[in-house]
C-alpha cells in the first residue's frame, strides 16, 4: 500500500499547485509542456531508461494513445474547469473510476471476493456524496467534462497495461510516453505562440517544474502499485480515486478553508470504509 499512498500524496500535491497557480495568469499549455520536460529529465537521470532496447516490438499500440491522451486530457481538464467549474470537472474525473473497474472484470479478468464487492458498492455512492456540491456555473458545455471522464478512465486502463508489459522496463516505457506527450504539447505551444501571439513567461516554467516533479512521482508510484497488485487492478483503481478525493477534500478544508456540506462528510466516511474493505479484501 506504500506505493498507493505515495501516488495519492503526489496527485493531491499536483492539485494544490494548480489551485495556488489560479492566483496568477498562467498558460496551461506551457505549464503542461514544462511538466513533461522535467518529468523526462527525472526519468532519464534517476532511472536511466534503456533506450537501446526500444524497437518495433515495443507495445506502441499502448504508448502512442497514452502519450496522446495525457496532454489532451490535461487541456480538456483546464477547459472544463473554465467552462463548467471545478465541482463538475472533479466529479467527471473521479467518476471515471467506473471505466477501469469494468475493465478489471472484462479485460483483466480479475476475480472479486465478497469483501471487495461490498467495498466497491460502498465506494460509488461515497464518491457521489463527496461530489454533491452546489455549482454557480450554468454553462452547458458538457463535452469538456465528458472527455475528462472517458479520458481518465482510458488512461487508467492503459497504465495498467504498461505495468503488465514485460518487453520493456516500466521506466523505459514511461520515458517513451512522456516523450510522445511532450512532442504533442510542444506543437500546441508553438501554434499558440505563432498564431495566437501567446507570450512565453518564466512563471510557467516554475509551475511546470513543480507539477512535473510530482506528476512524475504520481505516475511512477501508480505503476509500481499496479505491479504490486498485479492480480487486483480494481484495488489500485478504487483506492487511488477514493484516496485522492479524501485527502484532497481534507486539504481543501484545512489548507484552503473550503466548506463541505453534511453529504460531503458522510461521503468521506463512506469512502474511508470502502478503502478499508478493499484493503482487507487483499488478505482474504
């Protein structure tokens, strides 16, 4: 569970950095680009990926869609927050849990014991209760949160497939995915600079570097968690989503003085119970 806890901590830290960054006028595309620059550097210098092992036999059918999805969903996430608000966007991101859970049954052929089934049944209403908040945003551009929901679900499944891949080490796989993501987002940044006259600003580098460090940690520990629970992907999917939302909610309450309603607190309690049930299901 250590890898899951570390992944959750890194994920919530990324959210905190983005929340703090809202006080400044930042360019999302530049931040995402610098995020992948620093993630690539960390991956290269700390794990020395074996680039010589990369050939046509590598699972490109996983790497390419994942490399495209990561920055694309990041941009749609920012657009969804802008047009639909944080509440609805967060709901879409966390409810994407349904997609990998279904994949655990039908793609990864995981067997669920009774305790895990009960934990999941408690977990889904927990998410709905936690995300039950009023939103003043009346825009109706549901395409953005819809892409966020489907995108994050697909990303979870693809990361699980990378964790199961044996043709290349997972750090080499991670380096390739980050490289593809960087190439794509660089094209977006260059387009904005050339045609939209967006200026390069150094503060985007700072925020991109911070996000890159913790985003790298988040994905690295997430992959390690999937390797540790190779036969139980639903444990990682569920614990990660509910863990992030519990810690994220507590961070919002104590650090940013956000207010939660009664349903939210009941949801947090349910989510904690769900995580405990799913955790204990591993030892049965």
